[in-house]
């Protein structure tokens, strides 16, 4: 397991996380999810939770809203001795439809890419 290794999480965005009009969620929500999936990458590859060191690129491409289901994907792009460069993508795969009814929702086909990023994690020396 190394370059190309991928971990995927899915996460429902609760209405308690809406910060803006239209039930918009701030971009930090995706960054927190990237941290969670990066932790699993480190555990799977190195047997350690690792430490998130930096982002070299973050792109906010589409809104995330309360009621969305996000698919968070982390793919290892580079393996160093102690560092791993990871490409991240947060996609909206389902979206609440409060315009239809309080509990209405739909599957988005294709999913909408909301946030992409590249980050670096570090793990202890072996």
C-alpha cells in the first residue's frame, strides 16, 4: 500500500452546522473531514494517526449545505520517508430538498465536487 492508496468516508452534514443563509456550511467543514480521512490513511499505511502538517492547495468549487451527504476521498500522491502528500476531494452525493418537504432529499448523479485540496501529513520514523 503506497502511492495511489485511497480511503473514502461518507458524512451527513447536519443542519446544526449551517452558518450562512441558504443553509450554507463553511469551507472549514470540508477541511475537518479531510483531517479525518487523512488520519485513516496514516493508520492504514503506518500504524499511527500521523499529524497534518500543511495544505499546499485548497479550492472551494461549489457550495456545501446542511442536509448534504459528502463523500470525502483521500488518495496518496507521494510517499516520503516520514511525509505523505495526499490529494483530497469532497463531493456532494446527496442533497436535502427542503423546497419539496422537510425531509425530502435526492441523490446527485453525477456528484458535485465541492472542495479539492492537497495536503501533507507526517508520521513517526520507523
